[in-house]
């Protein structure tokens, strides 16, 4: 591992699924002491994810630490007290239009809507919703968008379905709504957020909040939706399990995958390097 250009680390940003968690989307117990040691030294450990806040606070509790959260791919950022630092919602009228568009054109897709602290869906008995509930340990609310959300709007659509349908939906929504960010997070998942939102901006907002230079940050990620963050942070790590497309945008690659506790092992090396 090349540590020659590593700066003193004052803040850590990490993606969650495929990066910090194991293959079953669970906390790796061996990672907890490292994270707790960092936070104990006054180094904020910040979760950066497409998940909603409650899908991240459960991870914080399981690992025994607290701190800011960058949710919905950067569309909603909270400080260590849960106060809003940034919000880029999709306005309700646009959200209603998109839902109508999806219901007509892609009736086989399973659609969830997320805004602030609410997760709504049409049918919580759908196996795809139940699988997402299992992964996140949260419960979806069966509700119409018009009753589930207020005038502030929503932060994200999550579409689940067959790879061909997801690919078509990604293309068609992006064409119809160029002001939004539409990205597949896996072959069977597609996320739709405000075009103003990015993980990179979330990182900058949290660094500004603490008065820490981004040069003193380290970031970890494994997916296409992590690329802007990996590019923004000079000291960035693509996970060993990341695809080449992601690896080429990071300054380093971890020696270990997410399932091998790659984030914590890399941080241990970096901490030893700066003692």
C-alpha cells in the first residue's frame, strides 16, 4: 500500500453496502474497535450512502459510535446531532409525474419513495420490498405518496426489478427528466435523486461543518455512485472488490475487500503510520 502521499487523517468518509458491511449487508464485528478508536481520538467517522437516515443510524448503533450522516447519495446531510446541513429534494409535482410515468411504462418495477425520514411504497407485501426491509432492518410504509410526504418533496425513488427493465428505466427516466440523477446501483436497482445531489458535495459540506480541509479526509467506496466522492477526496480508496471503472478514479486500492474488513484494516495501517 502506498502511504507516501497520505496526509494526517482528521475525518473518514465511507460508503456502506459493498464497502463497510459484509456480503450480507451486516456489520463486521472486528471493524468496531477501530472505528471506536478513531472517533475516540476526535476523528469523525461519516457514513455516506444511498440509504435513508434510519438505515444508517442502525449501523452506527451496532458499531458503537455516532456522527454525521450523508444520506440518499448526498441529497440529505445531517450533522452529529441530527440537524439538517443540506437538503436537495425532488419537488412533489415532479415526483408525482415520475410515479405516473413509471406506473404506466414499467408496471413490473417495484417502486419505493423516500423523503427525509419516511419510506413509502405501494405494496409492502412485495418480496422485493421485504428483501430491502431485511437488508436495512427497517419497515416500509404502505402509503400513497400524496399522504406520505409534505410540501418539502422527496429525496429518492428506488426502483427494483429485472436487469432489462432497470436498464430501460434508467435510460428513459434520464431522457425524460434531465434535471435528475438516475443511476443503477446494481443490476436490479436504480436510484433517482435530484441532479443537484452528490456524495462529493455531502463530503464538502461535512468538512466545512467541522472546519476540516478535504486534504485531511480519507474516503472509501466500491460503486459507480461513489466515483464523484473518490475523485473529490485527494486521499481516496476504492475497495479491492470494486469494478475497474471505480478503481481507476481512486488514488489507492485497499488490500482487502469489504468482506475481509478492508476499511478497518486500511484505517489501522493509516493510524499506525501517523503515530
